[in-house]
C-alpha cells in the first residue's frame, strides 16, 4: 500500500462503492452470521439452564427430549447474547452523549425513526427509551454518563425538557454546559 493511503472500510469490489443501503444490508448479514455462531458456541458450552424442567415435563419423552433441550439452550444463549449486546450499546450511548451527540443523533445512528414514527414520539425520545430498555430503578427514568469537560457524572433526562432541566450534575463552571446553555438562550423561542 502506498504511503499516505488508507485501506477502504468496505469490501473492494468491481465498480462503484456500495451505497449506504447495501452497506447496511452487509453489516446486518455479518452481524446475524456472527450472532448465530456465538449462539451455537454458547449453547454447546453451557447447555440449558432449563434442563431439569424439560426432562421432567410429561411430553419430554427420550426421543423428543434432545431437540427440546437444544432449542432451549439456543434460546437461552440467544437471550444472553441479546442482553450482552444491549449492554454494549448502552456503553456506546454513554460515550456518544459524552462526545456531544444529541439524543436525536443517537436515534438516527440506531435507525430508530420507524419506531419513533409508529409510537408518535421524536427519534430522540425513542433513543432514550431504547437506552433505558433494561432500566430497573425507581423514580424518574434517567440516563447517566460522565462529562469529559467537568469530570462529573451527569443525570440526563432525555431530549425534551428545555436544556436547563435536561441535565444535572455538571460542575457549575463546566464549559460544555455553559456553551450548551448559551446556544439555547440565543435560539430559544421568545413568547
């Protein structure tokens, strides 16, 4: 490779670079293939937690028990993989908020516009709902992340309250927060 050139991030094929829809399709196919492989490996390694329940079930005759056990193990492995992937996405959402991405930008990156439209809410609110899917706390549903400008943990209430009410926990002298509030003050509607 020549000095100063970069290797392309997409598969090199004859003709033009694939369009965004084709790249998204390729990414989905690769993710599905890798997830299926991980589920098979996990099911083989860990088996099924419901093994005793399936064996004691009246319909679990010896000739039918093995396929049912394999199905249960695959289902449990897929569920654990889903939870792990969601936790990973949650970490990336925290990084995105710390990097300054808005909830709308996060919703766009996650492809949540169709869900937001179906739910008749904004894509930013749908992104917050997605981020809080496994939320089990009490009180208001909030999201936390660390502000790189003031090194404080921020409690984020999502995209819809006005900026002064959206986030709490910033240091009073936080330059990022000051800039956000100044931009809002400049462009906010005056009734």
